[in-house]
C-alpha cells in the first residue's frame, strides 16, 4: 500500500470536515438553540425512519449471516438462563424509580414535548388539558434526545407518564446483554468467553440499578452492543455501502445519547479502513452522512459552546479535572468498605474492579511485549477517547453520586476486558472462567440483595424521597391544581401542572386570574430541598436554589399551609395554597375581553356600587346596569375598571388586541434574525420570561430584549404604522439607561432619548412601504441590567 492510497481519501474528506468545523464556528448559539427546539424532533424522526428502512434493506442478509454461524445449544441455554435471571432479579429486587432525578425527569418532559408538540426541547413549564400536555415554556437540553425519542415512541402505546418512561430501560438492558454475547461470539469464535462477558455486564450493580430507572446511558449500552453485533457479522472484506446505510443512522442515534459519544467514532471507521481506501470518495461520503445523522448532537454542542454550569476548584474542562477524576474514580471502584447501614457504599463490586484491572494489565502485557491483539488494542484505545472527554469534565468524578452512572459508557468494555483477559490468562479455559463468573455473579447478587432492595447509595438522595412523597400527597389535592416548584418539568413528568417560582412572580394580573380560574383557585407553592440555603460555587455540582423567590411568594401573598413533613428529608418539605396578594383588596371585581362577543365584560359583586371604565385613557359612556361594551375597530386597547366600594378603591385592568388583515402584533410576526448581548429575544415576555412591567405598568403583549440588541422583521411593505411603548423593565432596574431605535430599509426612522429605570415613552412611527424593519436597543456605555422592552408593540 503506497502513501498516495492512504492520503487521497483524507484529501477528499478534508472539505467535509472543514465545512463542518466552519458551520460549528459560524452558527450562533441562539440559532442553534432555536433549531434544536424547532427541528430537533423532526431530525431524530427522520433518522428513525432512515434506520427502519435500512434495517428492512439489510434484514434478509442479517438473518442469513446469523443463521449460518450460531453458538451451540448449551451456550444459548446459558444465555437464556442469564437473561431470565437478570429480568427476574431486576424486576423483583430493584424498585422502579428515578435515580438521577433532574436529568431523568427532563428527558421525560422532552419525550412528552415530542409526543404532544413534535418539538425537540424540554417542556419546562405547562399544564395538562384533556390528557395532553400544553407546554408554556420550552427550553434546551444538552443530551438525551435519542432516549427522549424512544420514550416518546413508548408514549404512543402506553400512558404518557412517569411509569411508562421508567419501564423503557429494562428491555433495552435485556437486549444489550444478548447483543453483546452474539457480538463477542462472532469476533472471538469462543461462545463461553462471550457468555462470560455477558455475565459480567448483566451482574454489574450499576447496570442493574439503571435498568430500573430512566437513564440515557442504558440506551447508550444498547446501541453500542447493536453496533458491535452488526460489525461482527459483516467482515471488512465483505462490507458495502448497503451495510453503512444501517451503520450510519445507528451512529447518529448513538451520538445523541451523550454529547461525548461523537469522540468514539474513529474505530467504527478504522475497522473498515480497507473499504474506505478502495475508492477515494468513500470516506468523504461516509463522513458527510455521519455528520448529517449526528447533527442534532453537533448542534447541541454549538448551543452550549463555552457553557460553564458547574463549580469546583478547576475549570469546567481541564487536565486538572482529568487527573483528579481518574484518581478518585479508581479509588471509589476499589473501595471495599460498606456504608454505615451495611449497604454497598457504591454500585461497584471490588472483586470485579480487581478482575478488571488484573485482566487489563495482563492484556496490556500481551500487547506490549508479545505483540498480540494490537489491532483490537488500537480500536479499544480510540474508542476510549470519549471516556477521556468525560474525565476532563468537572462532573466526571464518582464522588458525585448521581454521576456514577457515567461508568455505563465503559461498562461493555469492562465486561469484554474482564472476560478476554481471564480466558487468555487461563490459556483458553473459557468454560471454567464462565462457570466461575456465573457463580461469582449469583453469589454477589444474593449476598448484597438488601443493597439492591434499599437502592444502594441512591437511598441517600433526598430528592428521590421528595419526589415519591409529592407524587402521593399532591394527588390528594383538587384536579387541575397548579404547583409552583423549583423543578416544574418534574411536575409535568409526574402528570401535574407546573410552573417555576420566578414565572409565578412574573405573571401579570390577567395571567394570575387566568390560572386561578383554570385551577379553581388552587395554586400551591411547594418548598423542597432547592428552596433552602444558597448556591455553593465551590461545589463541583453547583445546582440551583430558589430560596429567595420562595421567600418572596411567602412574604408577598397570603398563604395557607397544606402539609409540612421533615422526618424523611432532614428539611421541611412543605406546600402552601397561595391566596391573594397581601394588601390587595378582596373585593371581587373583574374586567376582561370576550373575544366571541367582541365586547369588554365586567363583573361586580354589588350592583349599586359606583364604578367607571376607561378605554385607552378615555372614559366609556354606557347604560347604568350594563355589563358589557362592544368594541369593533382593530387595534390595541387598554381597559381599566375602577370601583368605589365603601371605604375602598379597587382597580382592575385588562389589555386586548383586535386583529384584522391589515394589522398584527409584533410578537406574532417571527423575526428573520435577532442578536443581543445577553439572553434571547422573547415574545410577549421580558428577556427573563416575566410579564413586561415598566414603571409599574404591566403589558400583556410586546417583545423583550436586552441591550445591545438588534432584531429584523421582513414586512414586505404591508404596514403603515408601528406602535409601541418603550422602557427598561422593572425586573432589573440597576442599569444606567438605554436608547431605542427604529430603522426602515436602512433609514433611521426614530431614535429615543436615553431612558432610565421607571421612565416610559410611546411611539407611533410611519413605516409606509418599509420592507425591512430593524429594531435596535443600545446601552448607555454599560449593558448591565438593560432589559429593554418594546411593550404593546403592533403593526398597523
């Protein structure tokens, strides 16, 4: 093989990688996040359809290849016994529950969003209506899209709830064991070595525990075993692009289990190097298709580029983390101590760790000094690049209990190394090794059965106990109740209506009334672990705290405590029913816009009371005793009901917009592009997602930005006027002022004076014939706190 043959395929592939790198650098994080939510689901769905089609295309050949080279009946009986024991033990001795609460419930909420809204994001806040989730706030998630998609498929055939999501992993784990057995049998021609590897995988405590949870890592193991099996039945000399039609979507799904998985793709290419060297275009075509299939994962990496979400003494991604994590992880896997309560301290068997490191040392000796297994060792080392990437991350240490599941990405390799090393060291006496492994696995499982019954280390996680308690107690409260909670997506995954504390505080009076009507005035704030203490930036897992926002709710609103339980948690887990705001009149007057009747309606408990109604600052003239006033002309309206009961003055407000073919809300017109120095452009809300409020005046409609900002709308000359109120939002009043500018087709149409906190202005700009409308907000030399609003903005 000459040097030209080696180089030319890489020359052809270079533009593909250069183009992908260029896109990675050029695509903005805001665009990547929007794409993830709008197109992420459809990308995974297309990949699934591709996978199914490729499976049908290759099904006959796969069946024939498997049929032509089956293991003996004895080893197959051994595999069947292993699978039955695994399924029975996991189902009867390990509880079906979350073990990594925030991640698992976010994937479930993403699956619900896929099922009901065909969106690629996580439904962060929303309500259930007629058995369907109505999402009110969609956010991004940086991993688990493939797993959420699998859960969404399960939701098509079973109830879309927590229990269905939790049941997905056991069949995946079951199939993973069988696939690993067949793959190892085909590669090694040793059925007992293959069964030994399957036994070591199936009996690992961490694998057993996660098979009864909702963790994406089990899907990772399944896809790895599936890829390994397919590669084992198609040798390099017989591979064709028809086979890659199946391999590529499998790799695409594999990439979307964990973001680091992209770093393990090299050995899947190198295994078939002779095929790629045969024609120079093959590597380029394969690379382009793999990048396309994996694009949702690549896009996610773009969206979270440079994102530092954790603390600790080292940078979020660093060599210092790698060294620290490697040492701590090995130490924890070697630790033979039990917890004070007699349970396994960690979900690892020390004897397995001993066999792993011993087998690894033996195989390394054979590779280095006897020059055996070098090709397999190279592929093994390249696959382990992704493990190195995980260790470079601040969260790659097993000292963070919930992250011990990360070892599942290496678990199939551990099982293979243990089986191969022991069989090789005993000169191929694989039946003896298999028998010993089976006895050891059964003995350890029985000996530590109490640890499995009591959830090993996860029983220390108070959030899991909190979830179980809430799922029981909240079901006792009225239907349609709304729960204000630090993890609202968890509420949704459990079938409850959920909003965050910050969102509740940001509701406008009309939104408050809307949700009180929806819930029958049953809105509760739940204070759990996240509602106590402060964020610790020195911790390797920073997390989040909602202490201050819960404090505001309890201080600003009348509340009634529903329950308070401390004993199981070590902190009070409490729920309060939220009443009216403190100091707010209890007089039951209201005003609203009735879209069907096209009139303003108002309700007064006392028909004799004096009141008046203003519309856009002008008082209405209506007959005494009437409860409605018709409004027909299109446009934006602000209505105020002022009631004068004895010794009190009650003011209620509402806003509404009457649409026509000639006008529309700016928030309903999707911008062609937008950019800003902090956060993302929000429609109908502030940049922080709250109701717009300028100098105490609340706006139901508008566009929320943050200086410096620029947003562009393509109007195609369809409108004559642009109307808006402008000002800094009250949610962040520490800025030194900002400027608002309106530009039409490159011409400056309006520029405001510097508006500081609690200053408001209005504008009505002639935009006749304007095709491209640009709205800019500019800081006054300091962008901090410049939450700029285009409040009540509409086009006429």
